[in-house]
């Protein structure tokens, strides 16, 4: 996560990940959240940067195809 007061200059806030196994088809959805334990920050904008898997591996039903990320506010 990054934050900004003007939408131009961004500062890092946190890096979060997940602990789901790649081969586990039961976990199609995953909620990410961050709770600050430090000093409060002043922000008007929050930016979320997500990296997808790239090409799907051999064990995946769609192997060789592109991975997708779907996000909702």
C-alpha cells in the first residue's frame, strides 16, 4: 500500500502478502487488509499495487494462459 496527500508524491505504507497455497483451488477469493500499529498518517489517496502470477503453471487447468487479478473497492 502507498499513500499520498496530492496524488503525485507517494510514500510506502505497508507490504502485505498471503499464505495460501498456489495449488489450492478452494481459495479463489482472498481479502487483504492492513491495520497500522504506528503513527497516524495524513492521506487523501491510497494506492494498492498487486502483482499477478504471470503465466499459469503446468498443474493449473488453464496452464500456459495468462493469470488475472480482479479487484473491487
